[in-house]
C-alpha cells in the first residue's frame, strides 16, 4: 500500500509499506494491505511502519489523524 506521513512543516515518509501500527485514541491498531476504509484520530505515541523491503521505520508523534482508502494511507501528524 502507499503511505504518506506528513507534518505541517515537513514530509516524514512517502512510499510503500506492508504494515503500519498507529497509536489511536482508543488504543493501538494496525493497517495492512486491503484494509477497510477508515478515518481515525491519533494520540501521542509511536507510528511504526514496515516497508516492502522489511525495513522498520518509527516516528514519534504528538497526535493527528489517519485516513485509509483503497490501499492509500494518509497520516497527518503533529
């Protein structure tokens, strides 16, 4: 799936991923390829991403929102 992680002042990640773990306001959750459409708020925590080459990326965030639809994931963070 295609993932874009953006802060107001910078792009943190723009590329493919096979798994994304997110700190939702109701608890941690994962998004995998072909996930059902979702919009959710995010709390302070770590976004963990595994790219298609099995490399792990982590991003410390203070909150934000995520939108996933048709294997296109947009994460707006603070």
